C-alpha cells in the first residue's frame, strides 16, 4: 500500500498522485483486491497473498469510489451553499430581525459543530485505514518476497535437473552410437 499526499489546487477538488506500477513486480496496477482493499497487478493477482480473494477491475472500483465521492461532495456543497445563503440573508436583516437571528444562532452553531465533528471522525477513520493498509502491505510484501525467493530456488533446482537430464541423455546417445 502506498500513502499518497493530497495537493489542493485553487477552485478544484483535491487531487491524488497514484502509483502507476506495482512496486514488487513493476507491472501496471490494473486490478483491485477487494479483500485487501488495494490496487494490484496481474502477477499479484495469482500470488499467494491474493489467492482466493475477490478481485475486480481497478478502473471500475475507482469509478464507483468516484461516484460515492461525487455524491458526498454534492452533499457538502449543498450544505455549504445553505450555510452561505443563510449567512447572506443574515447580513440584510433589520435590528428587529437581528434579534430573531440571535435565536437561530445556536442552530447554526450546532450545524457547524456537527459538520466539524463529522469531518474529524472521517479524518480519524481515514488515517486509521491508511495505517491498517500500510501494515497489511508490509505483511504481504514480506510474504511475496519470501514466495519469490522460494520460486527462484525451485526454478534453479529445476534448471539444474533439466541440465543433468540432458547431459545423461547425451551420454546415453553417445554410448548407444558407439555400441
């Protein structure tokens, strides 16, 4: 798992710099392991660490997440617009209306408090998720490295066995041709 920094540009939503390739296999991250909640490459899909997991197309998963984010953003924009509208209407009230606004102030404060609390909880949740993802990635990365080393050892042993078999076959052919 990779933690990416968020950069905010003027008048735009936050943008994320996503990794293009798998750090272990240097392959494009085109799949998404829903079990581990992480983007993976084709090689990782068949690795021991993702065997039997629910795998989807990363692009489709990303689009679903973007739709959810757009819906949330619309709700935030609507709430923000409502707050802006209420604030502008408060600027135009008379002294008599200002007295009535004083009664509305606790409601506005409660709404702001609710928004800030929701944002605080979301921040905590996301940070906890990032820590969990990072921890899981380290465990999987170690397991993958160990699997690769085992595969390399087995491959080298198979190559040596094949070389010896070819050598014995060549010797048998030479022995048959001389007899």
